[in-house]
C-alpha cells in the first residue's frame, strides 16, 4: 500500500511539474530576427525619387487636374496588416498562392466638373495553386490575383501635394 501511495504522489507531482512547465513555454515569447527587406532605400534616396517626380506631378496638377493633385496615400498599420490577412484568405479561396502586393496609381472619376484626385491602391499578387500531381506551366508568382479585392481609401497627403518627407 505504501508503494501505491508513493506512486500516486509521484504521478501527481509529475503532472503538476509538466503543467507548469508547459504553461511557461506557452507564455514565453519567441523572438524572430528582424530582416531588412530587399528594396529598402535611404531617406536621401527617397528624397531624390520624390523630387524627380516633381515635374510629372506639376504636369498632372497644372494641365489635367487644374489643382494641386494628391501625391501620397497613407494606411494605418492595422489596416495594412488586416488587409494582408484578408487578401491571403481571399487568394487562398480563389485558388492562388499569394506572394506579394502591387501598388497601382489610379484617379477618381470626374464629378460635377471636378477632376478627381490621384489615388493609390494595393492588389494581392501570386500564382495559381497547382493540384497535387499536376504538371504544366505556372504563371509568374507576381501576377495580380484576379477576383481579389484591392485596398484603396488610404488617407491623402495633407496638403495633398506635399512632398517627402511629410
């Protein structure tokens, strides 16, 4: 009987130790390394790109829009993160492997004789999922995913024609 009591006490203690150990593992945070993405440029390089765009922006503003046109769009971090999750899910349901995002320049339609501002919108890109065992040519992984919903409605610059850095 003494051995049975020791065995039960040992099992209880072992279970408690495993319980607390596994809960500590769940609570610990795995730190992922910060990886600099391909294509990151310096602020000075961004200033050169922005100022080089000035003549095109002036041409659009002066000859087409007839007012200072929009030069930038802003989305909150939450909106971008939520959109990426949404686009991944939608791409998957459409039969695509999402591989990235493409940003397009667009313009709102003329309304009440007022030419619309320039806007930017994002679309998910990827390639068609191949069925197991299938062979064939796969489209590029950076093709726009047809049927996926783009993200627009970023906040325009304030004022709309402000340069980088804003």
